[in-house]
C-alpha cells in the first residue's frame, strides 16, 4: 500500500505541483520585526550570561565548564529558589534575574515540557539572546512562541534542540558545545547538526584556521535561528574570512540561504563558503534522528539543496573532516606542518594522529543512492483512524466515504518552516500549481488567506465561500487538536466534504505521545532501540555494512559517504550525541541481528562523547554478544575526546577491531571488508 506521503506527492505531480521556491508555488508570508534581532548573535567576551534552571544538575556542570572557558556568567534563576549558587546570584524568576543582573543572553536549561514557558519568560524580560538546548519541545509550543517572537524586535532565539552558540575569539560559550576543540580564528560555522558542527570545528582547528563564531541551528522543524540568519552575520563580520554551512534533509533553510548568497554574489561578495547537506539516504515519511529531519509537503530534496548551494559558489564536501583542507584551498593557504589541537585550559597544542598524515586529495562527489526505511510513528492514513480523530477534534466536519461526483481539490494545513508559521495549502482541480498561504498560529487562518485560497480554486459560481471557510476551520481545528505537523486531504468537495479513502496525509508531532487511536507503525527492532535512547532504521536492499554512529547528522552523513564511495549500508543507527558503553553494546546487538551485515562501521566523534568509553563498550560487546564466534569484523573511527586512549585500548585488545581516526581510510577499509569473502 502506498504511503500517505506518496499519495500526496502523486496528487501534487498530477496537478503539476513543484517543490516550494520552484516555479508554480505561491508563498504569502506574514511580515516580521524579528529579523532586527539577528545582530544579537554577535556574542563577545563581555556578554553577560544567565541560566534558567540554574541549580539543575546539567546546568550546574555546564556553568562550571563555561566559566572555566572564560564565559561571563553572572547568575541565574530557578523557580522558588533564591540566594546564591556556585557563588553567583540566584533568583526565583526570570524577570527578577533580568532586572538585577542586566543579562545580554540566557541559557535555557529547562526540560522540554517546560522549555517553551521558560523561553516566553525570557522574551517578556526582553533578554536579547535566548539559547534553548532542550530536545523534544512540543512543536505547537514552538509555533506559539514564534508567533510571539514575530511581534517584537528585542529578543533572538537560538534553538530549541540545539548545542548553542560559541565565540572562540571571546571565549564566550552559551550551550554545551565541547569547547576544548575550538580555536580562536576566522571561520564562521552554522549547522543543523551538533555532531557535524563539532567535526567541522575539529577540521578547521587541525589546519590552524580556527573559528570566529559557531552557531548550532538545531534540528527542530521550526528553528529560532536559521542557516540564513547566521550566515548574514558572517558575511558582515570583518573577523570572519570563510564560512562553513551544514544542512540536512527537511525544510528549505538551505534554499533560503542560497537566495541570500545569490544576492551577495551579485553585489560582488567574495567570501569563500564551503557546505555539506546530510541525508541523501533519507526517505519520505521517515524521521532521521532529529525532530525536523524528514521530508515534508513540498520540501526540496537533498540533491535540490546541494545544486542550489553549488549554483552560488558554495564548495560542497562529502564529509565534515574535509572542511579544513577545503577552506585552506579556498583561502589560498598551505597546510600546516603539524595538525593543531584546540584551545583547552592550557592553551593550544600540536599532535600527530593515526592515519592522518597521508591524506588523499579532497574530492567533491554527490551521493546518489536512496534506501527505504521502516516507518516510524510520523503519520497515519488509515481512514478509520482519521475518521475517529476528525469526529473527536472537529465533530461537525462533513466526511464522505463515497467518491465525490462534484469537482474536488486538495486542501490542508501544514507548517511553513521558512516563516515558522502554519500555512493553508490548496491544490486546485486541474491546476498546475500548489499554493500556500501562511498565517499566524495564535489567530489562525483569517479571511484574507481563505479568500485568496478560494479564489484560486476555479470553482463554479454556485459554490459557496462560506462552505469552504467552514472546511478550512474544521481542518485547522483537527490540526490543533491532534498536534499535527500536516493535515492534508487530497479530495475535498464543497458538496460532499472530505473524502477519506485515499489521499489522507497526517504528519503527527512524533516528539510527543501519539494521539489516542493512532497505532504505531514502528518495527520491533525500532521499539527495542528506543528503550536505550537509540534511533534505528533497517534499510531496504542488499546492504552489508552495519553502522553505529553518535549523532543524527553524522549518522546520515556516514551513510551518504559510504554509499557514495561504493559501499552499501544496511541500517541507520543514531546513539545520540552522548553515546555510552551501554548504548554501544545494545546498538551492536541490534545491528548484528540483521543477517545481511558482514562488517560493522562504528563512527564516533568524541565531542560530548568520551572515546575511551566507546572503546570499552566495543570490547564489552565482544564478550556479551560472543562476537568472536560470529566472525564479523568491526572498523572503528574514533575522533575527538581521548581518541588516542580509545584507539590504544582497541589496538592492545587483540580482537579483530580496526581503529582509525580518518574517515576516508576507515571507509575504504569497511568497503574492502564488506566485499571480501574471508577476513
């Protein structure tokens, strides 16, 4: 049975629908004062930082690390508490903390269910920069916040679900980026993926370029700060000589950036820019680890994004370890004699690592393979389930189970990630374009949007606008009640209502518990993995390489790179950014349950993860899973925190585990082992 997304796209193609920003799409977006706050991203050494959730365990550790790095933390708040914490002022409310401490920025270390309220308090207190790190903040809470943010020109949000922002030149860190790998320098970096951004940092550090400012955009569908926002700061910053941009599947942030760069190049702008877009391995209707890493209605493909960036002179790389060498080449500078290590507490150091000195020339290749994943709980198209949800959320909505005999059209509500708002989507019967009309989340669709949409349907004069308006309100009610990302009906008639059997697309907010009556479509191995905080998908096809990676963006890019290099990957597995020995053991157990797997590729970047712990987890897995008897080799690429110790543990174990710190060399070995008949 075809997926709901496939049904929508089939209908869209039949009507000549093109992805957003391409010919045939009409976008009408609300205006915003929010762009005036982009300048607030320019944090410096004297930026005054407070913490919301100041006394929490995670915040306490983070404050100590940030102060050690040099960040000017001036205090914080925790509800119902006051006095001092870590020798700094503690207040019971954000407004009180802001009034006394006069902060320039706040780090929101508050659990996801309460993060939106904390962000709203920071907006009300008019704190210029708000950095929210929590993952799984409810999507509709974020839509409500963006409705508020658009009405003001004081506060700028970074996140949620982001690693934060850091200025190595000013030693100012807001968030949890692994500061020891950073080096004061001249490269601005913005990324959707935390782990890929850490890799880009390490790569530009090793060649001595360092970083001027690094912004973690985060992986949520509606981000407070986008790729375009951050790059607009880099383009104007005299201390930023080159720019690194890391995108991924989902949304159109990369195309919005390409529009900005097109204007910049046309005006004579010449700053070198290098880029990467992860997720060519992704499949529609699947969530690739990050909450926003899936292809929504009318989203451009990864290939579309890569082409758009290449067309504005962005040098695209295959993996983030290549950024340093590529940026040196673009800036016309030679490779340093020795790799440079990051600026830790004792200053920068030099080192030589395994497999790093004999480098192959960096080449730019576009991944071209696609694989199918098992479905997650992202959408439903079951007519019985949809009918039940409609009756619960919009009981007066007309529903038809018989094919309409009158003209039909496509109608629904989805999210316009570009303007961070819901939008009304219509596909007129016989038209060659789909049209979307953005509206404010709090006020809902207004007569302006519904009238404009109705006028495009080319319906007979006898058809009533009021009936159309009622249908829009019913769908909007359903969208709100079930906390959806998209509610779209392929066949809608003003005389027969919503036609259910076929063409129903309902993307749910998969970060939250499922709506009542919606059955999960996850496979047993996915559910098992989720118990350990692991995101796992089995890929269709003849893939023989199992993967275990820490970080969704890095996991996607690993698959893209291995496939593009001639290998064939069997699975997607994201342990999360903070992998542990336990998650490694359980992840390997799940990967090895796939009988196709002939070799396992463990790709770890130790930004937030200790490579020693990963090495110990792999060695534990050999005992627990009796891997020696399975005769399945493991190639481990360890880079970052304690990489030398982890590699040494593996080397001395005597087990058939091969340790690398260079992705090119590790990938070459993995593919060779997967092709071999004996090991």
